[in-house]
C-alpha cells in the first residue's frame, strides 16, 4: 500500500470500516510510515476531539488512538488465526472425501 492509498483509507479506518486484508495492509503501512501515522493522528485528533468536546468528556486522544491501533492489531491476529483454522478444516474435509472415495471404490 502506498501513502496515497493509505491516506484515502484513514476515514474508513476511523469509522471501523476496514477489515481483513485491507485492515492489515493499512496498519502495516501506518506502522512503517511516519508521515501517514502523523496524518492518521491529525485526522483522529480532529474527529475524536470534536466528538469528545461536544459530549463534554475528558479525554486522552493519543491513548485513544493507541487503543484503536491495538484493537486493529487484535482483529488482524484473530482474522489470521481463523483463516488458518479454516485451511486445516478444508484439508481435513479433502482427506475425509478422499478416504470415502477409496472405501466406496473397493
């Protein structure tokens, strides 16, 4: 993912609309690109800061952004684990079908 694409995805990330591979690519780019991380921080501070001010809440925006990125990392790890489990199950189904075909053909 390049910077232009990452910057276009910032609003989707902030609205929790990214998932799967798109989320993983976005977070990986943000982790490696200080300029995009700065842009994410600015957009997050503006959006979240305004919302918190309107609600009259006290807030720590840097901590909130860190939590949001950690949550994204958790989602990525869960998604990868589920894909691995699915691959194992698919392989098991193939083995069972192959075994059934061998038994039926006897």
